[in-house]
């Protein structure tokens, strides 16, 4: 799970920089706290999905389910 959060944190940071926003500007525009943006970009492993979606909405994105290969998930062959 940590890998996905790292991917998400890198994505958010990339999108923020691509849009030439500082962390405080992103927080203000998304309606979340600066600490939340910092935690998000640092890959904190416990974040509120609604707040993540508030940030992603600025970039025209949202969280959603992703299909994964379950064959190795439980040791199934």
C-alpha cells in the first residue's frame, strides 16, 4: 500500500509544480490545510480520501478503484 501512496504523493507534487502552485496556494485553492498538503506530498499512509479528492479535483482527477493482479495476492497459483 505504501507504494501507491508514494505514487500518489509524487503525482500530486508533479501536478502542483506543473501548475506553478506553491503548497500554500494548493491548500487554499483545494480548501484543505497546508499540513494536509505536506502530508500528502510526503506519502503519509493515513489520509482522508475526501480531502485527497478535493486536491485532485483541481487537476480534473479523482480517486477510484484500480484493477490489480490478484494471482499473487493470496499466494494463489
